[in-house]
C-alpha cells in the first residue's frame, strides 16, 4: 500500500479529525482513509423519486391535500 504524508495541515483541522475519529471509534488514520474512500466513491444515480423531489425542493416544495374520504363503501354484489 502507498503511504501519503500531509504537510502544513491546519491544527484546527487536525483537532476536528481527532474528534471525528473518536466519534466513529477509530484511529485518525482510519478516519482519514474512510473520508478519502467516501470522497472518491462513485455517486449512485438518483432514483426518479429523488430527482423529482430535488427539483420540487428547488422551487419551494409541493403541498398535497391527502385527506382520505371517510365514506363507508358499499359491499360489492357478486350475484
């Protein structure tokens, strides 16, 4: 495996990485590996629902009236 050195890392960034690693129960090195893997992972294509939802949210969303009718249905006569 290849080793990578990161020079001139902001101390605040290093501290946040240490906290993030502790929150996930892993070492800083393992946390950085996980971040890099996530960063280069292929993005899954949006489902049709996700695409419509994203477009809808860009325009303020959609309000739907989803009240159900409380009428009692008549039984079907199968004779």
